[in-house]
C-alpha cells in the first residue's frame, strides 16, 4: 500500500538561492508541488517584507483583470479556455503585462465613459421626444373640449380679462418633464399640499421603458406638465421637481415650435443611434480580443503573485545576494526537487548553483499521503476526523473496504445498490466531460462527483448484501430452490408463521443467503432480526479488534515497547476474554443448535450476564421448562477464567505503565532497556529513523547542517522531556483506561445500528412497494390497470430515489462514518497531526478560481 499505509517520510531542508535565480527556482518548485515552505520572518509585517512592491503590482494587475472580466460578463462574451496552463513569466515580463492591462483598462474606461455620455444624451432626447408628443396631445385635448376653451386660451398666453374689473391680462406659466412612474403619486400629493391646490397637473405614462445610462436597467417613467400662475409658484414647483428627481425640459408654447423641435430631436436621435452602434461594435472588438488571452493572463498573474509571496517567506543573508529558505519535502522526491532547482538556475542564467541541505530537527513533520482520484475520497473521510500524526498508521486503505461494506450492511438491497452502481459508473465514464463543464464545482453535485468511486463500491457491496438478504426492491427471488415445501401460507387467522420442526422443512438450508420463503412468513421479522443482530455484533467486534491490532503496528514502528506490554496486551486480552468469546458462542450456537433444540437454546444475553456474575445453574430434569445450563463441557471453568483474566487486565492497564515510568525516572529499572537486552536488540530500542528527528547527508555537499535556532529548540525540548510529573501520568492513564474498557461495551452496542438501519431500510422499501406500486397491479385489471400502473410508477420511482436512495443512503453514510471515526479509529488513530500543504500552482489556481466564483 506504499505511502497510503503510512505517510511519506519527510525531511526539513534548507535552501540557498542566488537572488537572480530565486524567482525561477521557486517557479519550478511551484510546478512540482512537492515543497512546503516555512515562514522565516514571522515577526515582520506583510508591508515590511522585501517583495511587497511586487505583490502590490500583482494585486493591481488582478484588479484590472477582474474589471475586464466584469465587462466580459456584461456582454456575455465567453473566455477562451484551451486547457493549457502557461508557465510563470519571467520578472521582466511583468512590465509588458502591466502596460497591456493599463492600455486595456484605459481604453475600456474611455469607451464606457463615451458610451455612458452618449446614452445619457440619447435618454434626454428620448424623454424630450415623449414630452413633445404627450404635451401636444394635452393641448389638442384641451382645444377640443368646449368646457376648457376659455382656460386653454389663457394657457396659451392669450389675453383673459376679469369680467368686472380692468386688470391686466393673466398669463399662466407651465413646466414639463419626466419622473419615475413609482414616484408620481407622492409627487402629485406634494404639489397639491405645497401649492395649496393652485397648480394644474396633467400626466401620462410612457409606453416603452427607458434604459438607465449608468446601471443599464429598464426604468418606467411618466410625462407630466404643470400649470401655475406667478414666479413664486414657479420656484416652488421647480424645487419640488428637483426633490423628486424629476427632469424638466423646455417645451415651446406654440404647436409650430413644438413640431419644429420634434423634427430636430428625431434627427439627433437617429444620428446618436448610429454613433452608439459604432461604439458598441468597437467595445465588442476590444473585449473579444481580450477574451482570447484572459485566462492565460489570470494564470500568469496569479503565479507571479504566488512566487513573490513565497519569496517573502525567505531570509536574506548578510551579503544581500543570497536568499535562505526552509521547507518540508518528501525524502523520496529529493531528486526531483534538486532537478527542478537545477532547471531554475539554468533558466535564470546564474552561474552559482542552488544548494539544498537536509536539516536535523525535533519538530514534528507534516503528514503527506499520496492519493489518486480513487483513494482521495476515502482519505478525505479520514482527514475530516483528524490528520494523522506523522508516520502513524493511516486508516484510509482499510476504510476503502470496510466503509462501503458497513454502509451496505445497513443499505442492503440489490435493486437500490444497482441504481447506485449505475449512477457511479455514469459519473466515472463521463468524468472528463463533467470536469470540462465544471459540473464538479456545483456544491451539491460536487460532493457526489468527488466520491464517485466510493459510491461505486457502496453500490457493489449493497448488491452483495441485498443478495444475502434476498431483497430486490423488498421482494425475494428463488434462485437456488427453497428448503421449504409450503403449499398454503394462510390459516384461520391470516398469514401463518414457519416452524422448522414441521415436515415442511426439508432440513437443507438455502444454498446462499436468505430463503425466499421467509418473505411471506408471519415470523419473518423476528427471524431476520435475530440474524441481523448477531451479524452486527460479530462485524462490530471484528472491526474493533482490527483497530486494536493496528495499534501494535504503531507501537512497534515508533519503538514504544512500554505501550505494547502495558496497553496493547491487556487491551487484546480484555477484548478477547469477553467479546471474542461472545463471537465464538454465537458461531457455535449457529452451528450446533438444531431446530429441535431451539426451545432449550441458551440465551446469549442472559449467558453473558451470568458469566460476569459467576452464576451457573444445573439442569433440573424434573422440570419441563428449560433452565440456564452449561451447554458444553468445561463451560463454567473457562468462563470463570476469562472473567478473572478480563478483571486483571484493568489494573494491569491502569497501574503498570505509571509504575515502570516512575522506576525509570528514579533510575531503578529501565523496562525498555531490559527488553532490548533480553531480545538482543530486536525489541525495545527506538528506531531513530521512525522518529521525527530528520537527518541526512547534504544533497549537494557532504555534511548535515543545523542552525543555531534549531539547536536551541532541540535543547529546549530535551529539557522538557526530562521533566516528570507522576500525577499527570496517573490521571492520563486513568482516563485512557476508563475510556477503553467502558467503550468496549458501548462500542459493541453501537454496532447494533447496523441491524437497526438494515431493518428500517427493508421496512421502508416494503411499505413503498405495498402502498404505492402494488396498487397499480391490484386495483384495476386489464389495459386500464396498465394505464394506472404507468401513472403510479413515476411516483414509486421518485419516492425510491428521494427517500430510499438519497435520505436513507445519507443516513447509512453518516452512521458508517461514525462507526469508523469513533468505534474503529479511536483504537489506534490519534489524528493530531498537521497536513502537508505544498507550494503548488495547481492548488493555488484551483482555490483562487473557487473563491472568485463564490
């Protein structure tokens, strides 16, 4: 299983890069994605680092590119995606990119400014056109109305005298404009209240919405004309119009002048349409040209920015000519890293080679598990619980099998598993097309797509368990011939139960899986419950025992001999004495108890309780009822020994390790040294290659270097290791002991969820069949029934997918997840490490694109 069983062996390295070659070397390392750099300037702010100006320039280029992207989105112009990933450009190319982006931005801003001015002018002319048209209609309407003849003459400026006085003729002024339609009611009320009813308002809605020159939204407006008398009202009306953001336009008083102005407005509108179309064409050409290179520009800028941000993590030597970096990298990839550094040095034209040193440190290295598209989903499940401690056993390779299998135990149905398998195969076969369409970036579908191989295994195992349960959409299939000869399943009270002690039972079991005859029996649930409950207990104990066995691999790998004798051995003995014994008597009961003995078959639960309580009863032949009796020779002695052994394991696990550590601290007895001498060094010595102290030869030289900082750190850690607190050790060991021994019981009971979820899934499937699809078969015979069935089947299919596949599948998935995280991984997996996050252009580009789309 390679590095999937244990994480890659990592080493801390020191890099010496010439200033002129640093950019190219970091670029090559970013393409490899195998190096995780450490920040050597943690106390220096981001604004005080050496390459902060270059990072700011990259931010400015990104801003300009985002501006161009928004312009492309406005015009629905797609970016050209060739699938190629351009390399990071040389530093001198930054000037050319900046000049190109500056030219494009200025050109687009100028085009946008001109287009906005033209649109604003076009909007004003269009509004004026509507005003001239509507006001002409107002005046013509007034002229044709005999009741308004005298008022109209006055409105047009003709002389109107008071009938009994000799005053000067009155002249009514007016203003015309447009206002947003939603503001018209409030505008009209304000005019009435502010002018106290001394104005006359006439308004009409525009038939066509107008485009806002700034936002581009379609706005519905209304034309109005207001008549008033005197300059005071005129001032008040104009202030109200200004407050409601109404636009006023000049409107001639005579029809001839209005017609002449309308002709001029129409001419100018036609000219503006021509200019606007030319502006749009020019804008489209500029954006189409930019769209061809937009993706390439974005990748280049992000790579440049990532390189300079990484260079900000480095230190300068005293000569200011060399950059010093520290990084974690896999030991197996040192040759590839060295080759990349050599390519970077050659590309920069530097004559001084880059130097890579391996450093010694006691710092815990990051955890790096190599994955592919098949194993990445299972590794993600493990990492969601916690990243493995460096080089500890990785549960992922075991999860590849156990996770879909435990899921299938709860989801066992051949038909449902087949649907799941087909869905997974469809995603696998159309993998490239779905990635090209970026369907995997959808939040919901992306979860299914990333786990497509997991879903495939879950479907296969569900088909297998469905075959064992003999469930195909809750129905059974007689493949191998039933062992029962039942002619009638009904009696006076309805469906009857099966009894293996009758002549209906042939004595030969169904060849593989469940006999289909149980599907029609009254005691089907009780029979299946017994089988599934015992199977869940067996699977759970084996699963937990496997986790305990894997802890031995960790103890041996890290040389923890004390943990082997003080923790592993008592844990295995306790689990074997109680729970593996339970598995054995379950298997024995299945094998040796016949149907004739079923009435006196020993109860497993009662037997386990009596075993712990040392309670044994002898057979009373005078009684007709069966008593709790030993059912094999030597049962009482064996069970007493197992209980005593399990009881001794508790103080063994609790006290032995603190005692041995205390004796070692006092210099009286070193258990690990004694074991090492007794075994000739095969057991007991800690394998230094497996610890977190990384050392090795200089990759391009002949020695191992250790900085003063790391030397001081190692000395400090050695000082910490010498401190011994017996109280802390006792408390930690007590917590660990209580947790393990109590969890052995609770975790065994937790695996009964396999039985419960399997029962719930089977019952829901049966209810869906009997309450929905069965109606189509039984309600109406003949062709009408076929029509009824075709109408009912979509409902059945929808409920099957929505309830049984998605909801029940999610429930089984979460329960299988819990069984792996808590019941299995807690036996050997710490999950307290930190993930290896290499400097990788691929990962940076993926994260950046996801953030931008989000």
